[in-house]
C-alpha cells in the first residue's frame, strides 16, 4: 500500500462507517465499543503494518510489534507523510 491516498482512505472509511452506523441506531453502544476496539487494535495494526512492509521499513513477521506503545510513532513520518 504505497499510495498515500489509498492508505488514508483505508484508515478513514471504516471509522466513518462505524460512526454512521452508530448514529443510524444500527449499532448498540456495546457493538460500537467492540467495533472501535477491533478497528484500533486489529485493523489499524494490520493496515499500518502492511504499509510499512510495502515500503520495506519492517518485515512481515514484525507487524505485531506495532501493538507495542510507541513503536508506531517511530515510523510516523513514513506512515502519514511519505
């Protein structure tokens, strides 16, 4: 995922969908929290990890390390600006 526009779309669209579904009363508060936790800890970790792998910054087996607090900040410029 080297394209920056595609990356931003991949991280913003699911979050917007979660909010829209909640506002339309399609998700309960418990489902909203569950979806948000899955988004933050699973989805964003995988999307950010795949972007860093495609840019040859980390290896595929090291994607799980993005769950460590502060590890993602190390690649902040690479993820969001380059």
